């Protein structure tokens, strides 16, 4: 199976909308992620993701040449400028195949290259999202903290698990 990360292309819009318009995806991402997810949402995301300076910080996960999901990073600011938040989602047809772990491992290596100031990568995960926790652990991240009742999703308050990976020496 060929797993790659690349910049979004305008022609990704239909498949992006199809994969992202899924309640199970929405349940595990921030509320800024639209649901239902329309073709217009996909086109706006692609425009946003590709209009920023290179290297693009939000890219497509591609499996055997076909769009499968999204991965991105958000560098911190001020005293947090050495930390980079990582986020990702994978379309449901691709779950349980080790794809996300491979994509995340590749993305981590790219972030270390593209952001030489980055010293620490981190991700927050809803308490109920065990598969995402396993992906992070398989990619070398370690759980640092559990923030008690820190997030709200679908009207319920949840703990948030914080995972991090420090740049190798």
C-alpha cells in the first residue's frame, strides 16, 4: 500500500467532501470542522490549505493515489514557538489498516525538516478516541497529561489526553 502526503489539488474537492461528510469524523475533530461537510466546504479548505506559503502546513493523505484524509500542523506562538500542534483525520474506508500511523510518522519527519525551530510536537485527543491515541503511541508520541473536563463535543464535557514527541537529539 502506497501512503503519501502531498499538497491538496483542486480536483480533490469531491472526494474530500465525500470523506469528510461523516458524523464519525466530525465526532473526533474540533467544532470548526463543518458538519454536514459540503463541496463548498471542501473547496474553501483546499483554497485555504494551498494559499498559504510553502511548505504547506495542511496537506492531503493519499493512499494508492487516492485522497484518504488530511494532516496538518500549527506552530505555537510567543513562548510556545518551539511547540507545534499536530492534527489529522482519515476517511472511514481507510480505518484499521495502519495508514494513519504511517502518514503521521512521515509527517513528523517532514515537520522536523520544515520547522527547524520546532522542538516538541503535540496533539490533544478526546478521551473516547482510543484509536487516535494508539496511532500517536505507534508513531512514538507519549501521553503527557490528561486535562480534566477540558473540552466539549456534541454537548458533552470530556477529558482531553495530551500526547507529545520531542525532537530527537
